[in-house]
């Protein structure tokens, strides 16, 4: 149906685009999952400690910052 509306050449380009999009997304989706999980690994303890009080929240924030600077930066 696309061939009738767009012409054979445009439909072929659209098909090539979708094929390339599938190839790129097969690589990009795992990278996005890792980035989101690393963010959540840092954000969830801070959110949980925020319910305990200001002292606990500040301690977790300092520990998370220290961990980011020393540990995750080296990796």
C-alpha cells in the first residue's frame, strides 16, 4: 500500500530506514537500560533515606557523592 502512495523508490527508502532503525535499536536499548539502572542505583537509596530524616538523608547524599567520585569514575 505504501508503494502506491509514495512510489516504489520512497517505499524502499522507508523500508531501509526501518531496517536500520531495528539494527541500531538492538544496540541502543541495552545501553539505555544500563544507564537507567545505574541512575536508579544511585537515586533509590537517597529517596529511601529521605523518609528517615535530614541527618540520614545528608549522610547518604555524602556517601553517594563520595562513591561516584572515587568508585564509579574509575570504572
